[in-house]
């Protein structure tokens, strides 16, 4: 979000960069609302799947637009594409990846270590976010604007693949999640009357 206006300016479209940024912000709000309405209904993994696919398609579309622009194609008829792609990204991110990056780790951590692990997770998350914000202009300069978005697509593919090994935590107790993560047999019954 730090470079939204800059991104829209660099796409050289006729749409005002500030109007496009407002559209992006509105799509983020709509994505957050959609997430709050669907997170308990559909589960975490489906939201991560759709979020990573939506983010990947958005970045790929913008990357193709920027590549064709770099190759001096006339894209005046498609000057709406950067705004739509960025808005779709904002919606997709806030529908799944944005909120779930905080929810899922807390459901997977050992309860005795959850506070420390959450602090470490937040530190790493915001450190990587700050680093990405810092190096984005340098990456544009050295790799090209379009290549940055293709690298983001690879990140989305990685997230999509990662969801296949991520356990679904929706509606499960901490004990059930821990048992699944440790590989214990689900058919083992515990007689709590003898405890």
C-alpha cells in the first residue's frame, strides 16, 4: 500500500493515480468484510487457496501489462487494467492472506509457547514487510517494473502449494490440531474417567 500511487503513476495510464489508490483501498475494505463473513464458514485453507490464486492472477495480469508497456505496445485501450488488477489484489489479499497470516500460526502454536511464538511471528512479518517496502524501488530499478510483479506471482504460487501441507484448523480444538501435527492416530481413544 505504501507504493500504490507510485505504481499507478508508473503504469502511465490515463486514470488518476489517486482515484485508483482509493479504488484499491475500497477493495481492501470489501475483502476484509468478505473474510469476516466467510472465514468460519469455509475454513482457512479454501480462503488461502482462493486468496493466493486471486493475488497471483492479479500480479500476473499487471506484470503482462507492464511487460507489454516496456516493449512499447499501445495499451491505451487497456488503461483500466492496472487499477482492476491492483483492486483485485487488494480484495484477494484481505479475503484470505491478510487476516489468516495472523490467525493460522496462533492456532498451530503450542499453547505454552503461543505468546513468545506470536511475538516472533509478528516481528518476522513486519521485518519482512519493511524490507520489501525498502527494496521495492531498488528492485524496480535493477530488475524492471514488470519482473517485480512476476516475482510476486512466484510468491503466490509458493503460498498456494504451501496450503496443501497446512492442516485445516477450522472448528478444531487445540488438542485435535496438536494430535494431527504430531501424527498421532485419530482413532486412539482416551478414557478421561481414569484420569
